C-alpha cells in the first residue's frame, strides 16, 4: 500500500484539529465558566446548580472524546464490559425527552448491544433531526428475524447533497466548522458506535425527508 502524500497527511491533520476543536469547545468553555462562578458561589448554589452542571459538561466532554476515538478506530475506546439485552424503545424515550421528537410505536423485541453506546448513537441521530428539521421529526421501529431498527425521520425541504460523504467524519466535521448547513460528525459517530455491537447506521434522502436507520442484532438471533 503506498504511503499517503505529505499534502494528504496535512489535510487529514487539519481536519482532525478542526473536528476536535469544534466539538470540544462548547463543553470546555462551559466548564471553565462554571468553575469561575464556583469561586464566589454560596454553598447552596454550588451544590444545587454549579456542581451538577460541571459534572454534566465534564461527562459530555468524555463522551465526545470517546466518540472521536471510536470513529478513528482506536480499539482501546471500545467497552470492556459485555453487551446485554437493550430495549430500543426505552432508549428512544430517554433520548427524545424534552426534544420535540416523537416516538411512534414500540420495537418488536430487544437488541443485543451496550445500552450507553446505543443511547449515544441515537442521540447523534436525534440531534441532527432537531437541528435540521422542517417539521416535527419522529422515531419509528422496523424489525425482522435478525435485527431491530430505530428509524429517525426528519422532514426537510430538499435532498441532502453529498449524502455519500455524510459518513466521512473529517470531511463533514470540517464543513460544519465553516458553515451552518451540513450533517456534522453525528452520522459517522453513530455508525461507529453501532458497529461496535455488530449494528449499523444507514441513511436515505428525498425531497421531503431525511431518514436515518440505527440497526442492531436482535437478542437471540443466530450469528
């Protein structure tokens, strides 16, 4: 296999820096601001407001780093515990709380996955739906003998361009830094998270809908 050229290596390097900087800037800035507030806060405010917010944003930073490592195929970012039976309907309820995304129906059976990774994968898809919807997005479910799928449907007003590039993390991530349109890094992160447990994310786009499918192996399905 030929080695990448210096120009190609530099392009990837710049895209990695853009993605990491763009994604981590908000939680890190928030943590710094909360820490500064903590200096002058009284005990009640610190306990009830500032410290919980610090913990939330620290966890968000950890999740972003984990997602970026998994997208970059760093195996040490994979969980060491065992996958379990997971109800995608329960995961969808947790992810969509207070988002304006409705959940239609319930899945036919459970899947075999790591719940936290399934939740983070679906969070990425729902986040895109919330950012780019024209009308109320929703989640429905599909299933067959081998898998169960959460389907995130986002009403839009045009076909998404460059859909073949939507899973290229550094391409889309770099674009997201410089313009508001685009899918960000949510899709490649969601796919990488799903694939850890033998699942996948696929997308399709029409003039009125952007559809993302998060699929996992059904519990008890033979390999």
